[in-house]
C-alpha cells in the first residue's frame, strides 16, 4: 500500500490530504480521497483502472474533495467496470453534490451507506470491517484482513489420483473431477493459515471500537494530528488524536507496527517529533506522502513480514518551496 496523502485539514506542497492506495494481487482500492488524490496516484504509477472502489472515513473536506477528479481520471483511464464507494450515512447526498460538475461517466458508480454500527463487506479480496469512531460527526475506521488458505498437500492429492494439471485449480479453490469422484479443495488443503491484517483510522479520539478493531493487527495506520503537549486541548476539542494517544492505542491493541498520518500543518516535520510516540510504542514511524508499505504472508504463526520505503518523486520537508501563512 502507499500513503498518497498524510496531511490533515489543509494540504502543504509536500503533504497532500488523506488517502491510502491499497493493492492486493493486482486489484486495488482507496481509503479516503482528499484533494489531489489523482495527482498522488499518477506519481505512484500503480494505475487507475485497477481501482475497484473507495471507502471513506467521513465527510470533512480533507477526506473527500478529491472525488470528482478521481472519477474523471478513472474515466480517462478507460474504466468500464463498476466503481464502489462505501461511507457513512449521507454518502449519496455528498457524492451527488460533489459530482454536479462530473459529466455522465462510462462506468457505474455504486454507493453503499453504512448503518450507525458500520458493516462488513469484501473488496479486492480483503474482508473489511467498517467500525464507528469518535470524531463529533459520523466517522469510521477500517479493519482489513487478507485470509490465507491452508497449505496444499501434494501427497494427499497424489493419493487421491488428482492429475498434476488440476492442482492449481484446487489451490485456487475450485473443485475437480477424478473419474466419477468430485474432489473439493479442503480435501487437499491443510487448515487455514494466519493471513494479513491491518487497520486504518483517522480523525478520532481514542475509543473502545478503535482498540477492539485494531487488536492484534500486523499494522495500524492511525491519526497523529499533534505531537506537542500544548496542542492537547485542541485535539480534545476537535476530536483528534495526539501522537502519544495513537501510540497508546497501538500498545493496548498489541499491534506489530504503527504508522502515523494526518498531521497538522503546524508540524514542520513529523519524523522529528516521533520520540513522544516511541516512548510508548517503540515500533512507530511517521508516514510521509509516498511511503510504500509491503506486508507479506507470515511464516506459520509469526506476524506478517513488513517492509517500508518511499517512492521517489515526492517532496521532502526540507524541499518545501512555500512557507505557511
Ligand atoms: Zn481530517
Ligand atoms: Zn475530520
């Protein structure tokens, strides 16, 4: 996955607004679509057409105003399959409002509004749980799981006289016939193995659902709006999280890694503030626009293997050409 935007409230030249590109075996989706998301996707180079859908956290502008441009970019990329958008109640009204300027598209846009308690659904092979968080307006975090089938047992397949050319089908979950007998995948696969799990949640105070649905995840990407202690009253008032609060969630939930995002424009370089989070949860990183995170299936019962890097072509804070104000 790639963090396309790690800014909160307002964009900076090196920090676009909230968006995460998630790709699984060539299929892709977005979480949030802040202004400029389509620019981030171009920089990344992972493509538009493979995007099957978008899930929104909430309807503050920094999380959804990139939508009209994204839909136009999808059309220009030749998209003809339906595009699914999931979000809080009111989604239809928000999308219709934002898309007054979008002409009729070459593909269908399907809208799915959550009931207050959120919902479970599937996208790009991920099992997704949208859960409500605490931001003053309806806002949802996401738990995503990539399940993993059991290991293929060639001895069992050979004993059942399954021809080798059919092994791939069984591994892919299809049944095959051997003479008059139907062989099911579970006949030749071992028990389901540990998959990959991660959580994404921004714009919330620490809350019980956030703890519950980040529990045990291989990775949590959480909001760190402010680091400096004097900003704590502001975080409380505007329903945002401090670095130390996100680290507290990561620790209590027992996640493997924490990456912070959604930084206030008042923070020059979030990486230099990371100490206050690491005091609480050591394996914390500050996300940057262009941060690429790769999670691989684990061995046996271990956590997923994570690598983190940065795509070239994004600004660094030192290169920021325009001062604030
Ligand atoms: Zn926000
Ligand atoms: Zn917000």
